[in-house]
């Protein structure tokens, strides 16, 4: 290969390297925009003050409303404390959560219910579909309740929704 051909090949390699660098910078910029949005959206992790509304599943009419606290922990666990049931008859809820898309999450929480004599009578399973606001300071959700007997059979369904504000 002569010197002229070597310079030509070297020039093509420089042009190719430059083009590749431009493409990489352009695509990494798009990723940076996405990361910037995600970092602005602090995510669901943290403790939330929640106002729960129990609804009639057929009509959507609110039957009652009460406060609760939810704590979403890094790694995917969640703890729930509620004023909706008296503590001697109902345990705190414990469950798991996961990110499902931009600003959306799902959580499944279970708590045990007892009769006044202290006998375990049912498990309440709450499935929440959560939508976080852009500033990550508030969320709304829909709640599907399943009341299960001690063998895991469905006794009764329930519906609800809630609004929440980050506890800071």
C-alpha cells in the first residue's frame, strides 16, 4: 500500500470515527433527557399520607373515607397503617410494589383481620394501581380489595381509591 492510499484509508477512518461519535452523543443525549425526567420524578419511595375512599363497586359512590400511611421502601416492600380498622382487629399491611411505567406503579398489600376474641378470620388483600404526579409529591390510585377466608378463598370483593401526599 502506498502513502497516498494509506492517507485515504486514514481519512475514511477519521470520518467514520467522527460520525460514530456524533451518533453516540445524540443518542446519549436522549437517554440523558429520560434520566433527567426520572430523577425529577423522585419515584414512589418514601412515606405518604393517604386519604382512602371505600366505594360501592357497582356505582362508584363513596361509602366512607379515612386516613392511612404507606411507606414504600427501596427494593420493593411496602408497609401500610390505616385508621380504617381498629388495631385490635386488624394488623398493619405488608406487601410489595414495583414500577410499571413512567410515573406508574402497582402494589399488593395484605393484612390480617381478627374477631373480638382474637381469632384470625380473614386476610385483606389490597391491589393498588398508582399514578404519581410529575413532581412526585402526590399520587392517586385505584384499589381492588379481596377479602379472603383463612383458606385463601374469596369471601367478598371491594373497591376504592385514594389520594396521597408525600410525608416530609
